[in-house]
C-alpha cells in the first residue's frame, strides 16, 4: 500500500468538517456529549463503537438530519445552516449513504442517480444521464440501470445508492452503516466500491462494524461510547494497542465471536 | 432512536430558530381561527335558544339514561347477532371460495362480490318490504341483524380468506406429513391460525356492523337511534338528543377501532382501515 | 311483478335512479377527495392545532353512522337556523364520511413511503417543495389507487342514504323502496337495483386495478 504517499498528500490541511462542543439530547437521553472532531480533505475517518454509542447520530448531525442542542458544526469553515435553501444547498454538497439504501422506489436505478443533478442542480438531463451511466458502470450496476430498486439485490442497491451520491460531486461522503443491512456475501462488493473511493482521495466519514475495512482504509479511527468520543487513534494502534479501557473491552467483545 | 417516528413527523425538517418562530405564529393564528369557529357554533346554539335548560336538563334524569341505556343494549344485541351471523355466512362463502370444486368456487366468488357491491339499505328493505309478503314473519331484531349480516358477510369472507392465505404453506405440509386428512388440516391447523391473524380486521369490521344497525328505525327495532327518537317526541329536544346519540356512536366505534389497532400491534400486524 | 311488467312500468325510473346514484357518487367522491386532501395536509403539517383538528375530523366522521349524520343534518340543523335541501343534506353526509376515509388512506400511503426515502431526498439537497413533488406525492398517489377505488365503491354504497329522505328523482335504493311500498315489486325489483349497483362496483374495480397495475411500484 502506498499509504505513506497518501498521508502526505492528504495533509493538505484543509478542514472539511469540524465539530465543536456538539451536544445532543433525545429528551432525557444525552445522545452526544461534547463532541469535537476535525476531518481534513481526503481523510477517511471511521466511527466505531457499540450500538447506542451515538456514532450514527453523530454522522447524521453533519448534514443536519439530526439537529443539535448546542455546539457548532462547520463545513469548510462555514457554520452549518439551520434550514431553508441554504441548508438544502449545503446538503447537495455532502453525500449520504444509508444503512437501508433508501433508493426512490418509484424511479429506475438510472433515474435515481439522475434525480439529484437534474432536480436539485438543474443540470441538463441528457448530459447527466451520460455521466450517471458512467457512475453506474464504476460501481458495477450499469447493466441494471433500467430496473426498479426492488428488482436489485441489497448489494446492488447500495452500490447504486453510492452512485446517486457521487452524481452530486460531494465534498465529503457520509456512510451510515452502509453494510449492516446486507447479506454477508454482498458486504464485500460494497466495501470494494468504498475502498476504491477512498483510494481516489474522497473525504469519507464512515460508521461501520467492518473492522477489516477500518484497519485497511481508515486514516483515523474514532471510538465512541455512551455518546462521547473515547479514543481517536490510527488504525494500527487502535487495533493492536488501544489506549482506553472501553476500547479494549469493545475489541475483546467482538473478537470473541 | 427514530424507529417510532412516522413519515408524518419526518416530512418536515427539524425546525431552526426562524422556522420555529413562524410555526409559533401560525399556531397562534390557527388557534385563533379554530376558537372563532367554535365561538360561532356556540353563538348559533345560543341565538337559536338551543342552550335552554329544557333541551338539556332531562339528561340529568336517571330515567333518560336508563332509556338511552336500553337503546344502547338494543344496538349491542343487534350488532352482536349481526356480527355472529356475518361470521357464519362469511365463513361459508370463504369455504366455497377456496374449495377446489369449480362451480362451488364460482358461486362463492359471486356471492362475496354481490354482498360487497350492494348497499345494506337494499338488503334491509328486502327483509322489511318483501320477506313478510312471502309469509315469513321474522322478529324485529332479525329484520335488522340478518340483512346487516348478509351485507357484511362478503367483507368478512374476504378477511377470513386473507387470513387463510397468510398461514405459511409449511403448516399444511407438516400436518399432512403426520397423516392428517385435508378436512382435519383445515379445521385443526389452518383455520385456528388464520382466525388469529384476522381478529383485528374482524373487530374493525364490527364498526361497520354497528353503523349499519342504526337503520333499526326502519323496522322499529328499539336500538339507540330508535330510542333517541322516542326521547325526542317526549321532550321536544331534537338537536341535543340527536347530537348525544351521534356522540355515543362515535365513542363506541372509536373504542372498537382502538381495540382493533391494539390487537394488530400486539400481533405485529398493520392496523386496518375499514370503510 | 314479472320483469317485463316492471321494466315497462318502471324501466325509465330505474335508469333515472341509476343516473342519480352515479351523480351522487361522483359529486361525493370529488368532494371527499378535496376535503380528504385538505385534512391530510392539516394532519401532516407541523402546526399542532391544525393536526389535532384534522385528527378529530377523521375520528368523528369515520366513526359516525351515516344515518346518524344524515338525521342530524336533516332534522337537527334547522334548529340552528341552517336549512339545507334534502339533496344537500344527503350530499353533505355522503361527502364528509368518505373524506375521513380518504384522509386515512392518504396517510397510510404517505407512511408507506418510509422515512428513509425522505431523508435520502433531503440529503440530496432537495427543498421541501421538490421533495414533495418528486418523491412524496408521486408515490403516495400510486399507493392510493387501490384504496381510492375501494373508497369510490364505498361512497356509492353510502349514497343509498338518499333513500332516507324524499328525493325526486330517487336513487336506486329509494326507487326500490318506493316500488315495493306501492306495488308488489317482488325479488326482481330488488335484483335490478342490485345488479346496477354491483355492475357499477365491478366496473370501478376493474378500472382501478387496471390503473394500479400500470402505476404500481415494485416492492
């Protein structure tokens, strides 16, 4: 791997996403506790932790699918807008891939990919279509372009969903447990697409349980528990010699299986 | 965390400060509009003397409520009888429809579709105007309950059939493989499971039966509506009594729908919307 | 009466009655759609009082018996100095009740879309309007075809309430009761109306499932 080279390239010091003292409550539940996080351009940050640790919530606050109670979220140094056309415009620049794919059920795969550029960015349909086909080819579902989402396997749907996000030329991509709803034999095909993206220098924030993916691709592992960031570390160190007790326990519990 | 949220709540963005202000403003305006609407109705009541004591004071009397209670009992009796009959007739239709014998199957389909496509009132008039002319004199409760039941039977048959279809195929195969005969498989294995699946839907169909029994006044069976009419002639209080009757009906059916939804949720099913 | 006697004496009236039933059904259904959509918009909007109002409307009108509502409209409203013609009373009852069911069906159509797609639309940067136009409404409409077909049939059955007030021309149920109180119409007189009702229901059902097959979303 050429990680040495990449790291120097990635350290272009341009912060894409920054969270400062972010707090979030669901009623009584303190879901996010004083979250501070910086993601630089080209970085791949993997969020891991036990279920209910707040990693998904954290991921979803970055494009404000979840609102926060206090603190600041900055995208390229600008404060995340709270609503209206500004927020919509910003979301158009942040890709999001969901656990349950969430392709639009009434549109073909191709139309799903075209929808963002055509209906949000108002680009000409023909041009977008060509590009969309190329994207579908890149993720390997171009032969399914005319089919409806329900006719595809989970892995194919998720790859199409990634293509849909890519069509918006996002500055950063959020992956919220992208392989958790997939059958085991389909997980790798989705991970392969994500690995390729990472190698191409896409800025990525990934919530996942796939430890091998984290080990191979992540520039940084962020370990969360009970709504707080417990440890930030390089993957090598995190998986071999974690600093915190919680992370040790967590890694032991998954290694037992 | 957001598993319980429905689309209804997700449709709108979690509001920012500006939007929250707007929402508050519109909330106040809409509250005002609703208040004006209510006041207008109250004013209508007042201007037309409908708040006069004579229209409402008899609701304080025990005899009034005893009479309403008797009517309610009539409604419940007629509804239960109609419900049981509808279940029986519907069961027969359903068995016909799923039978492998073609003519029986077609007859079952035709009967189901016929009862579903004809209004209850037509059946009631049939039993009220025509059946007595054939020399058959049914007690008045049967004159309501039987047509109401027939009218509901097609719907019940379809509900039962959907329940039978919902029983996994493996159940039948397992029963056959331990040596059960087809009839036994149906009565011992399939149907008991099917009925469990459809209880919520049957409860919500009961709402339709309760509603249809309001036509009791046509055949002079003393149900809630009929007794309301008697109250009216006694106290000359049209509006208050009819409104009270309507409220009671709404409450009964609301309760039945709630029961249906609760049962459906407990069974992990999608709640049904009747007609 | 034999069928030929019936038809020669009442044939024209049956046609008229069928047209009356159709007219009532069409007007009520159109009204129910409009009110149902308005109520649904109220029920999904973030304004609490409007939501409660919408929910209340649905709970009242899906649970009130048609006869009870009609009686209130015909006999009780004049006491408030609101006097509607018999036809208006029937039409009001046969619109208000299906409107409640219309809203229920639309709500379950919207719910069937799922939160995930809404979040996906939002993540793509769609504004509320675009999301409604491109994602929510097209799907809700498709989900609603079969329920709306059933609603149209149910509305037709509800219009038999017209037989409970003196109307001229009469609807299909009113006509049968009219014939049988004056004459011995026999089973045939009932059958003719039934077949007209059933025939209409079958046609509506066929058209509905045809449209549904065309637009159905593969899940």
